[in-house]
């Protein structure tokens, strides 16, 4: 059997930490008098922390100094870390473990490609760090998605070419990054939003072993 690189995004693909990001950003937005809704939160998917703050400030037409921005970014991260500190295995999204188990059993290479700067502690808290042969997160890259840097680095770390590597993503920016890298892009979530993906599934329970076999043998 061929050996491929299977690269997973973290937030919204393996675990649902989007709700914690939302609560942390909402706290800052509310203090600044900005109405920050779940719909607005969708704009932040796959986007860096600094860019996320700029989007929120733009929603409220708020001008801020770099000093203020840095203070809010620090506060947001501290709040987020306090939320994820109590994460457990039951927060892994449905069907993910079954896919990871199958890939391990078939001796496939598993990598993480995430914008999160807290990827390692999250994977550790939910008990799946050992599944990953390589982890590339927001601490390792200089360019945010849709730049393909994070995925190219992940493939390189496991010694596989970009072409033929497989990416699981829930964000438009992430799928664009995978496509630019020449990888096989799989959208997890709403098909209409993620129409740029080569394949779409609502969640991992829809991904069967037959489909995984076809990816390995492509």
C-alpha cells in the first residue's frame, strides 16, 4: 500500500474550539461596544489572531493603537487558554478517532497543519498527541492561510511531496491553501461554504474506509 501524508487542521476539524475563540473574542468586542455574533465569528475561521482582531475592530469601525491591540491580543489568548485548560477527550469531534485509528493501522503519515498557537497543548489535553508524526502550528509559520506554507511544511516534515498529500479543512482559507499547494482538499462542514474543496463531508462519520483506501491509492 502507498504511504501518504494526511494533514489535519485542528479547530473545527479535530476539536470544536471555535466556541472558545468566540467567547474570548466576544468579551473584548462587548467591552468595545461591538456587536459580535456567531455569523461574524465565521469570518475568523482559519485566520490569524492579529487579523481576527482587525476584522472585529473593522466591524465596529474602531481605531486602536498597536499598544491597545497587543493588550487585547494578550487578553484574548489568556481567556482562551483558561477555556481550553479543562478540555477532555469527549471534545474530539465525532468520527475523528476512527479515521485516525484506520490511518495508523495502515501505516499512513499523520500531520497537523493549524493556525492555532495552542495546538500541542490541545492535542495533549484530549489525548491524541501520539497519533501525529508532525505538528505545524501558528508558532512555526510566518504566512497565514490561504498561503500554503503550513501544509507544505507539514508534508516536508513527514517526507512526502505536496502532490498527493491530503488535507482535511473546515475553512475556506484552509481549502484555498491546500489547493494552491496542489494537495487533495477535503472540506469538513457546509458544502455550500466549502465549495472549493475537491471532496465534501458534513463530518468524519461520513468518511468510510473505502474512501480512505482510494485516497491512499491515488
